[in-house]
C-alpha cells in the first residue's frame, strides 16, 4: 500500500461485511464482486484473498466507496470493519443503507477519526423522506482500529436497531401512529465509503487531516 494514506479494511462474507487488514475471522468466503460494485475511484480499492477482503484507501486526491448491486426492503445487514489506524483525524468511514430517490430514506453508521490515541466517535443517523437531523454520537468501548468489529443494522417494520458486536446501541422505533415517518416502502442499497471531511469530522473541524502521515 506504499503510496496510499489511509486505509480501511473490509472482509466479505455472506451478504454483507467489511473490515480490516490482518488475520480477520473467516466466515463463508464470498467475493466482493458477487454482491458489490465500486462507486467511485476504483483504483483506491485494493483486493486481498482472491477478492474476499478489501481495503479502501484515502489520499489527498480522493477517497473511495462501494455499493451493493441489490436493493433491500428490510433486513439485517452487517459489516466487519477495522478502522483507519494512527492519525485518522479528518477522515470519515461510513457504512449505511440508502434509497436512491430525492426524498430518500437512509440509515447511517459514520466513524469520525481522530488524532493518534484520541477516541473515534461513532455517529448514527436516520433519514426519512429526505429529512435527517437525528444524529446521535457515542464513544466506543474499544479501539476500533485494533481489530475487526461487526457493525449491524436490523431494519424491519417495527424498528431500526443499530448494533456494535451484537450490543444494541440505538433503537429507532416505528412511531408512525404519532406522526413520525418511518422507512417502510423504499428499498435501500448498502454503501461503504472512506473520505476526507476535515471541515467537520474531528472536534467539529478544528483538527485537520494531516496529509504528511503515510500509513503502510
Ligand atoms: C477526538 O478527541 C477529542 C479529545 O479527546 C475529543 O474531544 C473528540 O470528541 C474526539 N473525537 C472526535 C471525532 O472529534
């Protein structure tokens, strides 16, 4: 990975999953290309183990991302991800579901990087009919750059549940009866991406991406 800066590693198993660079858990091998396609900057995605593990790379020119070929109405979606290690300030790694229309629905995990030794923030959000503004932020109880962890979204007609390693961290209930919109009729695709967002990601944008840091 000599010339690339930041890397996120992902492993593909079953329908959904993504994450890290070294000796991850091996469920059933399914190649990336069976369920996913790169979305932009194809040359910033690197493939390992015959295409069942991948890494996303970010440099000062571009990040990258991929999306599922299929669309899904409800489901349980998981990615095994190992975040950008070291100085990741200014970077955002995302795993989310989204519909493709203007008044779109979206269910987000966003991982906001930080200076070496400072904690990542995990931000979740839910958009219904194009409207978001439901961000919630937590600190994780582990260093997400050390190992692969499994991040999951359970989405059914009753609720959306965000899990970190099988620990539910957020529930968004279907309160349609109370007049709150809930995603129920727009199929969503699965997305992952890594990009530079140093105008807001780390300490509200105070900490900028340090492009002189080279990871290998
Ligand atoms: C980064 O570290 C600082 C200092 O510990 C903390 O205030 C902040 O919430 C951390 N995370 C992000 C993404 O800014």
